């Protein structure tokens, strides 16, 4: 991809972040194996099915798929679950085709994505969803510009469509208006609305083991534990001490190796090799966990956390440690999973009972039964209409 094309892409993305109402949020953890998912966790069904918080009812509805869930992924107004059978079921807003069932119809109950039986990894974005298939290609559906065999076009596709030019893919991450894929060579490839569907390899990156896309920035983690970020930087989410956007990935000074990353709306967090967590960038909701709402353009350790095993970010942040999940940040819709609408600017205990995924204002958990439960701006719920 020519530099001019990359410049156009990120310039558009940086401009869009100002108007963005929500961003794709990502998690820094491993996908459960089918065997792990089938066994579930030791915890029972979460007590959060319907609780009353400080500002009224917080609804946390539960959906039960016909087979055990291997992974759940939360989008802006839809949710998808990958079953151990390789099939994907989605529910929520379907106006852009993001449910993948062949229609533009929304659904309060899960519907099966058409023509997809070999998914290995899924990622839900703002109004679209992508999956890594068994042959290491990527298919997406919903509202996202994409490449096709006949060129680029605006995908309001109601069924999965292959992203042309992508192969040997091991992971995919869906952001606000851009998606990225990680291949077996450790290279990152991104595409989306600002690119007009064109696929671009991110220059200056190699040996990546993880990649995560926010709304207008993205970050990659290499095998040496080095984190590099690029794109929009209005809140310091690139972590280089400035607020200047960068088309070239910049190294984040963490002081030690990272083992996982999670990008939120306008902030980023890294799980370090000593089990601690550092965050940087936007902090308007207290999502950096430092007790303030002041943006931080360089990493700062989240106090009170130790032995963390995974991290997750939206307009809030969650960390799993010692069998507990602690969350902090925005809680307008009850997304902190504590039965209230009270925001917290430091790590706070939750009622989460299993593996989770987060979006801007949504947190979903896979229960020991294999069912999926979500708190926050849940499509079709009272909380979602607030």
C-alpha cells in the first residue's frame, strides 16, 4: 500500500474519533479451547440476571445457545457467540446485516450466521462481525467497507463474505470502522471504511503475537513483549508521551515485557509479565484506574492489581485476577457488572462469573452452563434504551 493511501486512511480515522459515540473494545486473553468451553467454569449462574442499582434496574439478560460456547464477542449493538461446533450465533441490532442470517432484521434471540460452520475466532465491531475460518481466511458481514473478488465496496452484507487477499490468518480484531488481521508471519493487515475496502499491511511491524484495534488507533504486541501503537492520539492513547497522531507504529515505554494488550475507546492497557497492569490515554470515565479522570499520554500502573491473567477494555477496563474480575470506568448502563450505575475510578469488585468480552458500554460473560450473559447497553433491554 502506498504511503498516500495509508495517510488517507489514518487521517480519516483520526477525524472520526471525535464524533465516535462508541468504539470496539478488545480483550487481552486467550480464547478457550472447545474442551475448556464445554467444561465451563466452577462458578454457578451469575446472580446478575436482573438487579436494581442506584439509578434503577440494571438488566443482564442471558441467552442459551444449542451448544457450548467457545467464545463470545460484543459489538456496539449486537453480540455474537462462537460455538464449539464452529458455528456462530448472533443477536441484537441487525439493521446493517451484522447478525449474518441473510436479513437486515434485528433479533432479541440468537440467530445462526448463514453458511459458516468452521469459525475458529470471531470479533464483533460497531456494526459488523468478522471470523477467522478453518482455512485461515477471514469472512466478514454487516456494515463495513471490504475488499471482494471484484474490487472494493461498501459491505452491507447480510451473510459472510471473504476478505480478498487475506490468508494464513491466526486472529482478527474488529474496531469501530476498521478491522485488522494477524497472520502466521507475525504481520498485521488492516482494512475498512477509510481505506475504501483496500487491504494494507502495517509497515514497521514484524514478529507480532497479538494485535488489537480500537476506534482510531491500534496496537501490536511482539514476541519480545514490546508494544507498538499507531493511528489517532488525541487522548494520548499511543502512549508515546504526545498527542500527535502517528502513521508509523511507535514504541510504548513500559519498562518491562508485556504479555497481553487491550484497546478501549481512546485508551490502551497492557498486562505485564509480572502480573501488573499499566494503562494510558483517555481517562474521561476513569478507565485508567488511577482515581482520576485526567488523560495520561504515558503508561501508568493501575494500583491494587497483582497476578492478573487477562485484561479487557471499553469505556471501562476489567482485569481478571485470582478467580475474580475487577472493573473500573464508565458505568452508565451497568456495564461494570455490579448492579449499579455508579462509575468507579479504581478497580472495583464485580459479579462476573466466567470468561468475558467487552465493548464500549457492554460486558458479556460466558457462564458455566455455556450460556452468555451481558450487562450494559444490551440490545433491546431497559438498560439499552436508557
